[in-house]
């Protein structure tokens, strides 16, 4: 099954093996560097992957997560990004870029401004606070939210102009859109309220619709969705079917499953595909291809997850970094 082609939006992927987004810190203060172009050229070599998702790129300066995160916040990034798109396409692999805003996970000492978030609540991804010093965020106004939606749409337009096949909207791992999805960090009472699933999914829905409006039908829109917090009072498994239907209804062409406030790991779990219960729930409830990532290191395990109907596509992250010949070994 791993070798079977699959349709995602208007894009036909030649197989189901995906390189998920992995931040490299190889940009030069946000600008695409030679090292970054070489890295993606190397990862796509031989054309064995079905899809590559370029690491998280920030849509506006106050949403920056780390010093050498790639910028898609201004038009000057278009031509440099085109070098990556050309290098990967020359190897015959489709490429989308992940677009993100870190919200309360943006370190103030990096951005020079107080972070923004759905509510004045500290980030609930405890991993972040072990890596960087985070501040209490300011609650976003409706104006902030309107500007943010425009920022995502503008970033997607730049990525399209740079020759990419699509974008991935980052709503996972406790970054800004994940903060809206989690009842732990969303205490709002307006249309984005943390008290209802409709409120918690509203912003992602509006961003998907704005990107579609800007980039048109042929441009792939993936949603990286941290569908569960695995924490008391947080986003839960039983909400997945209804939320998946909302995201698919908004026009997401692909749903890429990961964790939210737990990050990309799941405490107490080491089985290959530790988020399989989430991707399976999406598959059963919404008519959209589902990508599962997390702990997958062996081809047989990947094939089994596909055969058991847990997902339509398989993401392999760290195992691919360790062994860059993995796609060739699995897919040849
Ligand atoms: C170094 C590193 C950087 C990562 N950067 C991102 C990122 O930019 N965006 C994202 O959504 N996930 C990111 N992730 C999570 C991966 O996409 C993936 O979900 C995670 O590595 C688990 O899959 P694996 O067990 O196959 O490695 C990153 C993971 C690692 C190890």
C-alpha cells in the first residue's frame, strides 16, 4: 500500500511516504540559505518520497519561534524560497510549506514584543518552557485575529508564487492555532470561545477559507492538527470526528495528525504510530486523506497501519534524519 498513489486535493502523490515538517534552524536569520537548499535537495534525492512538507515558517515577526526559523512574512522571501521548490521539484517530489504563528510560544526576548494568544494564559505545552523562557501573553482582539488571518493568506500567496504545490496550516504542538483549539489555553467567550468545538475550530476554518480564496482550487491545503492534548481538561479523542468534519468542510485537502499540548510525542507510548487512534477517528468520520506521523521507523509497521485503515499516508521524521537512504530502501 505504501507504494500506491493517492490523490490529495488536485495533487496526485506517487506513494504514501511523507517527510513531515522538521525545523532545521538552517536559515540565515529567516532567509533561505545555501545550506537549507542543499538539505532539501538531499532529502528529495532519487524522488522516492511521495511528499515533502517544508519546516514551519513564520507568517509574521511576532509569531517567530526561534532565531533561524524560515520567514514567509515578507515578499522578499519569494525568490529565495523558489530555490528550494526548484531543487525538490527537479528530484520529482511535490512540496508544500508549513505556515505558522507561535502565539504564546514566541519568546519575547526573540521577537521584542509581548506574545499574543487566545487568552491571557501561559502556554500549556510544558516542553516549551524547558527550552525557552516564555511570557504571559496578551489576549488577542478581533483586529489582531483579522490581521492574523490576512497574514496566513499573504504567506500562502508567497509560497504559491515561489512555486510550491501547497501549504500546511500549523495547528499543533501548542503553537497559536493549537492554543485556540485547546480548552486549556482558550478561555474566550466570543465567536472563538474555548467553551465549544465550533469556537475552538473557528480560526483554523477562517484561515483555510482565506487561503483557498487567495490561492484558488488547485493549491493543496493541509492542516497539521494536534487533535488531542492528552491532558486533563484538554482537547480529547471523542471530539475528533466532529472537528475533522468541520475542517474537511472548510476545504482542507489533507489532515496531518499529531499531538497538541503534548507536542509530537505521547507520554507513556512508544508504539509505532502513537497517534493512530486520532488518525483512525478522522478517517472514519471525514472524507479527506489522513497522514499519521509519530514513532514510525519500520516499513512493515507503516504498511500495517495503512492496511488496518489507521491512515492514508505515513510520515517518517527522525528515522529519515538518521538514515537519508530510508526512502530508497523502503520504496525502491
Ligand atoms: C528536530 C525536529 C523539528 C521539528 N519541527 C517541526 C516543525 O517545524 N513543524 C511540525 O509540525 N513538526 C515538527 N516536528 C515534529 C515532526 O514533524 C514529527 O511529528 C515528529 O518528529 C514525530 O515523528 P517521528 O517520530 O517520525 O520523528 C519536528 C520534530 C523534530 C525532531
